[in-house]
């Protein structure tokens, strides 16, 4: 695995679920990680849990839908560690209350989902890219979803946000390739986290559903997403940009006619 010794990494939504696994994986590889999350309790917990790793995890409370909070994250990286090398845009929401046909979804819910899941990546790039340019390059990894490629009923805002995130990934890749900044995405299948458990109606239902639908016969673990993120952020992926990697137990390989 890559060596991130001394690299400076922002992980949004980094205190729980997939983001927590990503934050800890970078710290194990020697990185200084700024874990940005709205949940201060989970943020303090990950700071404690990262003690003794090769690198560090520092928590900063942030709502990544807000420009000021994103600017503050980048400022912290510059003040504490003199720059920024990697941004992982992982924060995402899919409230159980938003599982509605489009005409019944409250406009505020649409706006919030789009702001957290999509606009946040524009904001972290807006403030973070100038710092990456000063370092001579960097990497951005966006956690999108298989739902950015194919969808289901009653998830209009989430599906639009993830499809948009895949296109924003390509856009940013083109804009900053000449600056040595690579931009890629990871599309998780069903991963055992709070978000997915809430959406499935409990852990048992999630596991049963994932076993039935995912060709590998199970749900994924957050660490399996972290492995892909570290690869894409590393020098081992030095000729990969504007691309997505599905980490989905084979879900996107399966045609609807298989059943
Ligand atoms: N779990 C899955 O099955 C799955 C599948 C596909 C894609 N994803 C994507 O993976 C990412 C992580 O999801 P997860 O399953 O770990 O979710 P999670 O709910 O377990 O964790 C999300 C984290 O983001 C934080 N967060 C939420 N809104 C935020 C905001 N505005 N600013 C900062 N932090 C915020 C939460 O506090 C939490 O710590 C999301 O983008 C999600 O859409 C998850």
C-alpha cells in the first residue's frame, strides 16, 4: 500500500462509517488527517482511536455544505501542516424521510441533499485546489455511489447528486490535470454503515438484501472502500484521472435479466 508519510489529507464526513475507515487508513500510512464532520462526539472518538498510529487524525467540526466551513478546513491544514495534498469528499446524506417520489419530496430536502452530496465537492475544490497547486499537485477522491450509474424508485435527489458528482469528477479532472491534480471517484455498493442500515430497515435486512443482490453474496465493509480510496490517492494510480471505480461486490456487472 502507498506511503502517505507527512501528507496532509482532508476527509469530509470522516468521523463515522466509510469516512472513519478512510481517516484511520490514511493515518496508519503516516498522513496528517483533518477529519471534517458535523458529529463532534464521533470526531472526538476518532481522535482518541487514532492515538498510536503512524500519522494523526485531528477533528474539526464542519458542515461541508457551507462555504465558510470548507474554507476553514483548508485554513487549518495550511496553519497546522503548511499545505494540503489530498481531499476525500465522502460526506453524504440520504435521510430515510427522503424516500419519496419526486413530486412528494419537499424542496428543502432536495436542496439539502444536493448541497451536502454535490455542492460540498465544488466548495472543497474551490478552496483546496489553490493550496494543492502550491504543492505542485495532489489528489481528490469523491465517494459517489453505484446509484450515480443506475437507480431505483424514490431517490431522486440522492441519485441526481451522485450522478452529478461523477460528472463533476470528470470536470475537475480535466480542469486540473495540467496542475498535477488527479480527480477520481469510488462507487460503493451496499456497505455496512449507519446510513445504509437506516435505509434498509436494520442490519439484518441490509445483510439479507446485500447477500441476495450482490454477486459476491454479502455487503461490503467500510475498510474495503478505504483500500480503493488510498489506491486512487496514491502514486500507484499516477496515470488514472477522471475515472470511477465500483467497489460493489459485482453489483454493476449484473444485468437485470439475470434474476
Ligand atoms: N453505506 C453505503 O452503502 C453507501 C453506498 C454508496 C455510497 N455511499 C456514500 O458513502 C459516503 C459515506 O456514507 P456512510 O454510509 O459512511 O454514511 P454515514 O451516515 O455512516 O456517515 C456519514 C458521515 O458524514 C457526516 N456528515 C453528514 N452530513 C455532513 C455535513 N453536512 N458535513 C460534514 N459531515 C457530514 C456524518 O456525521 C457521518 O459521520 C456517502 O457519500 C454515501 O452517499 C454509501
